[in-house]
């Protein structure tokens, strides 16, 4: 047996820098635009409720358990309708090649709860004047996006201040059709069932649980050193941090912030979209309460603690043989047997 002279590095470099997220609302940099034949929002926002397990009929033909009942872990999200408060047009800046805002149209009356999040808005806007300005510049537009506000007062989350985020409108290639759709839903509510369907895959982004300042063992999985020697100043530390001149390598495991990072998980299947409080267990959900509005059940787990905002979008890299049919849920763990 030869001498082991190397080992795998500690921690992934793909998630650097490991610092706290700047906002509780996830920042989505890529919005896949499927060709659906009709305009639609390309994402939705919901709140994490908790996890359960369920029995469902396995409908993947590649699985050896095809046609049989299987147990799966799932996450419940409460998804009250989103209120569309504005529509915004973007063009391409010829100097930089990046998108630049052309103009926007706000709903004639902004709900008062939105003013909790954006305190500088007036309560009323001149819709006709805004439409005239948009009509003059819409020929230069390449993208249409909707400004939406969550409605946590309709959920069991126990808060009143909404989150305001920007979601693109897609589904059709025509900017004219996207703008018309944006003006049609301006000031109205959009439900989760208007955007996603049961059985399809989605990507989810959220801010993970914050764990504060942690050492290298918990943060990077560094090996705990032997404890029986007295010539060492610590055990839960790196043996060496490398040369200090010209500088320490930033890839060296160091103690620091762990958690409260933005993370994205791919291809979570929508198992069910329901209305009402039929998802509530007896006594309510731990650390959350009662689900009072629409809900979404996703396969697998979701980053973040209870009540954390989760943003869903269409999948950016779906598998080639994904099952899109509506799943057959046999039993949920909140149901009495």
C-alpha cells in the first residue's frame, strides 16, 4: 500500500462566495421561455410550509417499480395569488448589449399593503398618460415583465408586508402579445394554477437556513485531527493554511458564514395544486400554522426554513424523458387512516 499524498479538496468552489444573501427574495438570472402558444408568467412565488410523505403510483416507465405504489417525500408550499401591480418594457442598449428599461405602466390603484414594501409610490396613477408613453416606445421593446406583489395576508404565514418581484412574461415570441397580456392582467390576481400544471417540472430558488459563523469542520467537512498529541493547538481546524506570502489562497477552508445563501434546485415535480385548507394536519403545521389559500405539493425538499419565500420557474434543463402526466396520489401522511 503506497503513501497517500493527496486528497479531494474541501468544499465546492461552485458556490463561492459563501456570504449572506443580499435579499430574502431570490434573484433569478435565467428565465427559460417555453413555447406554450399562449402568454403566461414565467414564474411564481410561494411560501414554504413544511414536509410530508405520500404514496403515489410510480408512472416513470424506466423505473423497475412502474405501476406500483411508492413512498416519496414532498414539500408543501402555500401559494396565495400574486397581485400584478405594474408592467415594464425593456430594450437592448446598443452600447452595452444589456437590457434597459423603456417604460412602465402601473395599475390605476395600488393596494395599500403594497405601500408597506414600497413606501415612495403614490396611491393612484394616471393610466391614460402611461399608456400613451408606452405606445410610443413599444416598437423598441424586446422583453415584457410584470411587477407582482405577494399577498401574505391571505396566507397563514402571519405577516402583512408583501414581497415585490419582477417576473418576465413569455410563452409566445411576439412582444405585442406579451404586452397585451400584461395590460390585461394589470391590477388583477394571478393564481398558481394559471402558470403551472400538475405533473410538470419546475426549478425552485430560495435562501437557505442561516447557521451563523461556523468553523471549518462543519462548514467544509475538514477532518478532525487526533486528540492525543500535546504539540497541537487545536483539533477542529486545518493542519495548515498554506504559505502566507505572497498571500493566502482563497481556496483554503476558513471559518466564516454558513447558511443564508441563495440556492437553486432543479426539476422538482409538481405533484398537486390545491385550493383551500384540506392540506392542514390536526393542530396545524409546526412553525407555520394553517394553510388558508392555494397550495402546491412538490417532490423532494426545498431550501430554507418554514415561512421562507420560494420562487418557482420553468425548468432550465429538463430531462429528455420527463413524465408530464398528472400523478396519481394515493395517500398523504396528513390524512387519517
